[in-house]
C-alpha cells in the first residue's frame, strides 16, 4: 500500500511543495507553521468555550444562578475562533471558488484567473490592513466582564489578514514563475456540458 504525498499547502496545483528547495520554501514553511498555530488557537478558543459553558450549566443547575462572565467570554472566544480560522481556511484553499468554470478553461486561462483571484485577495486584505489603525483606535474601552480593551477583538482578524496577504501574494508569484504544467491526458476526458 503506497501513501499519497500531502498536497502542497497554499497554492493548489501550481504550488511549490513546502519541502521543495527554492527561494520561497522558507516563507512557505513559516506560513505552514503559522497555519498550525492559528488552527490550534481557533480550536483552543472552541475548547475553552465548551468548558466554560458546561461549567455554567452545572453551576446554574446546582446553585440556581449562572456564571455572569460566561456569555461575554463565549462571544469573544467565538469571534477569535472565527478570525483565527480565517487564515487557516484560505491557506488550505477551502474558500469558495467556482471550480466548475475554472476546470473547463484552458491551462493558461486557469493560471491567469488564479493570479487575478490572488491579486483581488491581496487588495481586499490590504484594505483591511490599511484600515487597521483606525479600527483599533475606534475600539476603545474595556469590555464588561471580560476585562480587555475592545480592540482585542480585532487583533486575530488583523493578524489573519496580514498572513493571507503574504500567502496570496506568494501564491501569485509562484504561479507566474512556475513552468506551465503539461496538458494531462484526463483533461481531454473532462465532460463538456453544453447548454
């Protein structure tokens, strides 16, 4: 029984595998480590949410009163979990794409479309990063029962946006610099739907 190699992180069919040598291998490995760290952070937030809510249910059933800080912390941890997972989803290419149309394009058009999508992503993440100082400056004050400044909610979003920007820019560069893949024999066998 042979095992299949892991798909390269970040970059799909045109990615340079993270074990490959080259000018981007170190950056790709660093992004891979950050992906794992953000995945653990997201899962950790979910685990803490589960524990404190179970504790709240037990205390409420035994003492007749809930723990007042559980609800605010649950909301905060949920926001952090989503924002940490934001980078993980994009790094693993689990975002929504219209593969139906892309799969039917010639290879050059697919490559161009991937670069265009990456550049659009860099633009959107860039806007988030440019607005980050204003976002943080507007979120002032300590949150009730959480004892953190409001801007703490945005820090995982800004960190994810920064890493997604790097990942998408790297993906676009790798696609542009990668040699064109040879046409596969299965490409001609793809069903062509006519309308």
